[in-house]
C-alpha cells in the first residue's frame, strides 16, 4: 500500500532506467503547456556501472552524477562506502565529461 509507494519514491535514481522512468513520471505530472525540463542525476553507489552512467549521459538522461558518502548526510544511506569501489566510474566520468556533484 502506501508504505510500498513511499519506499519506491524514496529509492535513489541509480541507473539510466531509473532516470528514464522517473523523468517520465515527472513529465506526466506537469500541467499542459509547461516548459519545465527535469535535469536528472545518477545517484552513485558502490555498484554503479560505468557503462550505464556513460550511456545515460550520452542518451541525455543524466546531466551529472551525485556522490553521497554513505550515512554522511540526509538521504545518503545508499551512498558510497569506499571510494575504491567507484574508481572505474570516476575515471569514465572524467573521460566523457560528466559533472560530479558531491553532497557531504
């Protein structure tokens, strides 16, 4: 019921598929004639796939990647626990020019 829906909304946008689905929900909720354009970001986790991040960026889904150190700030429970786990993602982001947004 409501608890499941609340958890679903609270889940981070961690993949290109997540971003696509969330953007579609936002677009459907906009009033007719709205010129609002949602800018989607990828929530970086220990398991983020560099290929997915790059493809999401190239497809225009991601405008940046958010780095939340795990449990360091609000809504960071799913964040990065060890920077060594995201090294490949950071290297790919640098290569293709994806902005890194740090929340700490």
